[in-house]
C-alpha cells in the first residue's frame, strides 16, 4: 500500500511540474506576440469559479489567467475568484451573459435544463475514459460553440473531471439499498439518477457540499474522487463506489461583447492560451484521478468497484437515461453521438 501511495504522490508531483512547464513555455513564447498587441488600455476581468482554490480546475484557471496576462503583455488582466466567492456556481453563466463579469467557469451539464446538448458528457456509460471523453468533446465542441454564440457567449476551453462514482454513508449492494437516501443533485442527470434509484434529490452547490453532509441535508452524491478529496467527505461518509459513469466537463466562457472589445491579435493569443489550458487541465485531471482515490482510502473510506447486483442495476438505469436523452436531443444530439460512435 505504501508503494502505491508513493507512486501516486510522485505522479501528482510530476503532473504539476509538467503543467507548470507548459505554462512557462507560453510565457516564453509570449514575447514574440507582444509586437502584435495594440497599445489600447488594458482590460481587467474578474473570473468566478465554483470550486475551491485547491481544486485542480481552479488551479488550472489561475495558471490560464497568469498566462493570458503575460501573453497579452497585460492587455487582459484576469483575476480568478474560486469557491463560489464572487458568484455561486448556478449563478456564474447568467452573470457572464448579463455582463456582470466578462469571464467565468461552470460545470457544462449544469445548464442541460436550457438544452440537452449541455448534458451530452453526462450520458451514463457513453464516454467512460479520458480517451473516449476527448473523442466526444471533439464532436460536441463545435455544436456547443454555436449554441453559446447564440446566447452571447464565446467558448474558450473545457476540462474533464475524473470518472464519476457514488458516495454513501453505508454499504450499498443494490439499488434497493439506496431507497430513501437524501442524494445531492447538481443537474438534471443527477436528479434523474436519484429518482431512478429511489433516492431523494437535494440541490446542493459544490461550495455548500461539506455543510450539507455535516447537517444531514445530503447523505450521498455522485462525483469524482476530486470532490471527495477537496471536501474531506470521509468526515461524514464511509463508502465510495467506482462506477466510471461519465467524465463531466467544466468549461470557460466569455461574454461576447467583452470579447469583441479585444482586437483580433489579442483574441488569437487568448484562444492559443486556452488550447494549452485545455490540454494541461486534461492531463492533470487524468494524472490525479487515481491519486484522489488513494487519498480517500488513506483517510478511512472503503473504496471499491461497483459490481454484482449494484453494477447491473446502475447499467440498467444508465440505459434508461441514455434512451431518454437520445429521444429528446433532436438532430444535433444525434449528430454528436453518431460522430462519436463512428470513430
């Protein structure tokens, strides 16, 4: 066990070094861009993010902001506000659309009540690995870009979470064992999972999760090992079941009016940095995925693969949800899934 922990800790360290090198490279290359940047007054942008400052998404956001500042010669100066400190997660997209802030990050599937396309990455058991997630994103991103453009937003980049699993405060061997449990939901998909498992969905933002668990408002949830580690859920829950149901993405978007105030050269620079942030964030997510689970176990949680009757029940629920999504997502949804499955 000790050797495994040492291996995963070393992997975490190497991942951090690699990501820092990537963004250092951006800073070095930025010098060549400075002559392309106009001398107009710099823009100061506040960037709300829903997750804690120590979460890898937030850390990646800070590195992105730093790289943009350097690469644009200070023409765009982004200040990151993690942990829902500026706007709660559910408020971030509207705040960007209405111009209260020019940029921000949000969980993509948090908006699937607007369009099922936002929930494509949360179809259970469709894309269950990083390779599959990247392939799905390749087909989803162009369609999502069009939808966001119609909403007055510009898509910059998206980074997946590690694969999702189930957290409980007791042993669960089948869906029957979960009936009546209060389940934290954060989008339509998780609320539907609760319904199909006979649990009681409770809407709770990530920043409020620890308090919800401590007070008994929520007793279970589906998320990655990252969330469990960040929120120290071992203080309230005892079991984590590896399901690998899906790899949801967070995405960074910009208000289109704010974006259009920038000259083309600055826009190109930011898009280039965004591509690097997507690659670096995805690499970090994958490198940390196993490490998070070792930390849950090291802090006393029972970490195990969902199997037997529980696995069979979850796959049946996943099929139901997948069929429902396909029946209602229309031609755009079919185009994305067909493209994904054809590769």
